[in-house]
């Protein structure tokens, strides 16, 4: 799920050769793989042929508009990030760009380290939080809407059950102590008491039941005297 930055291809669409070159050199040093398109048509050619992690996009191109490139990307249901770089510092350009689906907007002139920071944040968002769904065998999680599914059937989970499922599933194959899970679910401010164990057993029991009733395997293993393990290898 986690990618290395050096696997990430970036497309720079910019007709000012000097600026395009300096962005490309800078980002190459940051271990990105950069390609440059100096005009609308070559940008479209590249987008049709390759997938980019993020596209750094000038709006005013000699043979077209960056806005049309955003429209094309959205039409293709591309999941590339888009950062607009533009000298047109008009508010409505910014609004239009973001409305069309760009992730961010930088006004020229900008510092390369600022661009790099925005790029990292767009990539992080798209890879980690922005991802629409995560699949673990027959279980599917949609974190944006805090919903879980088994074979596309939605689970009716309480807030705590959902949090518990996420914690177990993102720590799959690791043994988690009861105390660790309790601290994660309720915070450590209240201390661990007999009540907390009872609450945990109840939530585990309910979650296990709901998963199985929906058709999932019994992935939650009880590790005697320690805690639990979410074993996706079953
Ligand atoms: Ca330009």
C-alpha cells in the first residue's frame, strides 16, 4: 500500500523551459522520476500513455489550456494528483481549477521547496487517506465514510466496533495485547480496569458475530492470556 517516493512518476506541464527544467532538476534530486511536456498536445500524449502520481500543471499553454487537461484526466477517471501552477493569480481561476478536481494551486512565483511540500502532501493524501477503499480478502473498508463491507454487504457497526475492526485489520497478523487495544479504543487517560476488559470482550464478541453473519471467515483469533490477532491467512 505504501509506495516509495522514487517509484513515483511526476509529469510537469510547463511551457517556460527554464522553469520546467528547474522544477524537474529539483524533483529529480528529491528522487522523483520527472517527465516534462512543454505544450498541451504533448501533455495529452503523455497522459494517454502513462500513469503519473502527480501532474504539475501550468494553465496557460501555447496550444491549449490546463483546464482542459484537468477535464481530460477526470474523464479518464485518472487518479493522478494535480497541482496547478499559474501566473494567473485570479481567484476564479483557482476556484475553477479546484472545482474541476485539481488538488492544489500554487501562484507563480513559488519556491521549489514549497512545491515539494505541496507535492508530498497531495501524494500522502491520495495514497493514505484519499484512497477510496482498502480490501482485505472478502472485507472492504471505505475510510472516508467509515464503512466496512463483507462481500459488498455493508456491516452495521457501532463506532467502537468500527474502530476496533480498523485497528485489528491494519495490524493484521500481529498479536495485540488486550491492554494495547483498550488503550487504542478508549485512550490511556482512564487507566485499565476490570470494566475495560469486559467492554473489550463485548466489542470483540459483537464484531466477530457481525463479520461472520455477513459471511466473513472467523479471522479474529484469541491468543490465550495475551490478546487477539487478526489472521487474514485463514
Ligand atoms: Ca505558461
